[in-house]
C-alpha cells in the first residue's frame, strides 16, 4: 500500500503560492548610503493583564536612525501613517523598505498607499 501511495504522488510537486504583498530583496542589493534599506517592525508590549500596546519601529540599516511610534492597535492605515511620517522627517530619501511579513504590512490598504510613494517595498 505504501508503494502505491508513493507512486501516486510522484511527479507532483507542491509549490508555494506567490506572495502578492511582497517582493524579495535581490541578493545584490547592498546598503551603501542612508535610505537604501529601512527595516520596519511591530512589537506587542504587554503592560498588565488586558493591557497591551503596539510599538512601531523603523531602522535605517546605514545610519541606525530608529524612529518609533506607539499605538493601541496595529492596522495597515496606522503603519501607512507611520511610514508617511517617516518619509517627511528623514533627512534622506527612502529607497527600499523591508518588513517582517506581519499582517499589518500585508494589507491591501497599506500596499495601495505605499505604492503611491517613491520607495519600493522589498520583502
């Protein structure tokens, strides 16, 4: 029976579905000047029983500039607002953003808002 099942699955490779919300950063992409790559992340900080806040942070991998904001929720619109604030307050242009794949970074509203800017999402 096991040999039959092994033959039945032979030749059928299960592939990962394409990720419409992210594009991998090319291996040749190196950080050589400010704004080449910004890492964005969210963190849940528990203050006590039933109390939690969301910490949004971004770090420029060249200058180590690290602005942050605190909110009660992590939504795509809040992340887009955080990035808009980041763009207006950094002294250099942002060329690429890399996220950790969190759901707030994958939402359609974030993608639409961010694609209207000049930077490219990089994973």
